[in-house]
C-alpha cells in the first residue's frame, strides 16, 4: 500500500470520495480527482499533473483508471472501513464468533463481555 495515497470522506456522510491528486493537494487545491497512479512515486495524479510528471520523470510508468484494480487502496479508505459504525472513535479489531459480528473494544465491553467471560469466543483480528 502506498504510504502517501489519499482519499477523502465527507463529514456527516458515509460517502467515500475517489482518489485525490497528491500534487494538487500539496498545492492546497484539494478535491481534484486523480486519474493516474505512479507506482515508482507512490503518488496519484490528475490529468493536468500527470503531463508534468511525464516530462520530469519520463521513465516512470503511470497506471490509468482503466487499470484501477492495480492501484493501492487508500489509507483513508482503509481507516474508514475499519472504524466502528457505533463507536466512531474506535477501530474494529475483534470478531465475536458467537454473534458472527465484527467488534471494537467498546462493543466488546458493552455487548459481548459476558460472552467473553463465559465462552471465550472473541477472536482478535
């Protein structure tokens, strides 16, 4: 996974926006959708920024949206998906085998603690 990959999550919604151009974001032009990914740079670029990137780093191979399945998953998307729906301040890191449910530490404390002590079915993921 690229350490510098970016995405954004709208405040107050569950919508995860698409990949954001790192070059535009660095210039405080937030929100420009990325159309290319450079594996060598581990950066995302919009159509405008990829042209300059190509001129400066001609030996780099960029991957377009037609091959988006080869792009890394954005760290912010991973963080969003691992955040508990009920307890937004906690990450999901456990699975209750009895309830077949993903849990954060607060979920375990609130809803699964008796299961934990009586059956020991909580599995840390």
